[in-house]
């Protein structure tokens, strides 16, 4: 059985409803992961490979999501 972290995140409306981000919905989840990890330790400590595994995408896609967004 796969274990999942027990933290949560709030994704603000400006992220949830951003037309550009909605074309790549996992970029919204990436935002949530970054915020949740930042809330957990006060900073985001995860690597691109960590996010790729969590979101089940390639490391290249994580890079694309990060370059794509305008947070």
C-alpha cells in the first residue's frame, strides 16, 4: 500500500481558475505540493524528481510546469 504525506494545501482562486494553468492541470497540483511542503518546514525542500514521482510525470514535465507558471 502506497503511503501519502498527511499535509494539506490551499490553492487560491487566482491559481485554480487561471486559464493558462488550466491547460496544464498538474501545474496547479504542483503549486499545491510546493505550498504544502513550504508550510510543513517553512521552505520547499523537494527536488524535481520528488515532484515527478508524486505527480506521476517526468522530471522534464516538472521543469516545464515551473517555467510555464507565473506565480
